[in-house]
C-alpha cells in the first residue's frame, strides 16, 4: 500500500484503489482515494518496491 497525505483529513494515510499513473511531464506518480473521507490523493514519485 502507498501512504500519502490527505489534505482534507490533514493526516498521512494509506491510499485506497492506488494506481500508477504518468504525469504530463513524464514523471511517475500514484493516484488513489482517502479511505476515510473519499478525497482524491496523489503521491508524486516512483512507488517503493516492497
């Protein structure tokens, strides 16, 4: 699971339904949803291998 900051909850949480995406500039990112409030979450950078 990928951890990201939820702006609405103001806390770091594990992303739900996380998927790898590529931004317009070609950099990798992770896109998902906050499990508590349902707000979209975004984490820039390559996901860490577990």
